[in-house]
C-alpha cells in the first residue's frame, strides 16, 4: 500500500513538472493533451521531459504522444 502510494506520488510529481516545462515552452496545453499526460508511465514522462527540448509547437508534442505505443491495446 505505502510503496504503491509513494510511486503514484512520484509519477504525479513527474507529470506536474513535465506539464509545467511544456507549458513554459509551448504555452497552455489543451485539455486533451493534459489528459494524455495523465496516463503516461514514469518512464514515458522521463522520455518526454528529455524530448520536449526539441519541441517548437504543441503539434510537436501531439506527434510525440501519437508515436507512443497505446496502453489500451
């Protein structure tokens, strides 16, 4: 219980940080994009944190997210 809760807290912290960095670089995120960030894993958030330095527009973010393997499948 406690470890899982701590992991979820860490992922949430990563997500908030990446979201703030994206917003600073690209401007406000659309609700769809913000929702998509909410379902990323810790490793995906770390990869996104590195990739976002190459982004110029929200379209770059959308393209990066679209290239991820879908979790639902």
